[in-house]
C-alpha cells in the first residue's frame, strides 16, 4: 500500500506480545505487503535520555565508566537512563543526579533519535547539562559507576581511538561538538 506522497505503508495483519520484561517488551508482528506476509519482532521500549554534562563553558565533559553485561566489559559513556512515567527533561535531571552526583541549573534538549528503528521503538532524547552543582549520587544496585571529568576534545579523541564505543555517547558528543559548539 502507498500513501499520497508515494511512501510504502505496510499493513499490520497481526500483532502479539511474546515477551514482557523489566526493561522492555517484545512483540511479533505480521505485516502484509501486496499479499505477501512479512514477520518481524519489535522491541517495545518506553524511551530514554542521554545527558552531555559540560563544565568550564563546555571545555570539559563528565563521562561515566561502568560494566555493561551485554558488552561484557566496562564502557565509557555519558549518563543515560530509561523513562519512567515522566517527561524526558525530568528523567534527564534524575539520571544525571543518580549516576554522577550532579544537578544541572540548565538542561537543554539538543536532539532526539531512534537507536535502532529496524527492530526497536526506543527514542532517545539528548540533553546538554550546564551549571552543574555537586549533589549526592544514588546509582541503582547494578550500577558500579566511576566518573571521569575530561577535556571535551579528549573525549572526541577517545571516539577516534575506539575507546568510546557506545553509540549514544558517540552520537551525542559529536552532535554537541558539531552543531552546538559545546555550549
């Protein structure tokens, strides 16, 4: 089926939940395109936030380092977290404080994008945090987080060297560097 502008629109013939988890659900969808059935599994995710915490007028960025079971290694990342019946801005403020022990006087949304739209509904909202004031971190039980305040240019170099391999961190840092001048 095609829409008025010529885009292909597939018809959902059947949809069923096949897994319900703590962080996401999975549903199996049968689509129809010109009489042909297409089977897909979709990860249904509530959405998430990522925060680029800037210090010294954008010259420094606060990275976190934590073990990620799916990658089976410690990764350098920016603070991030899943939406929990709250606005993206509220989630960003909460996650920043929980993971880093800082509160932001200013949270500015700079982008939103799907992480893997081929199989997931997860929409990531990216914020820049400035005017950071020390507070108390309160990470979740499975989060063993170390923080690292690094020169922003050094963080970009960590991407080039393959030391930062987390997609949301790479995309967010490069977006802030390229389009927002780190400020």
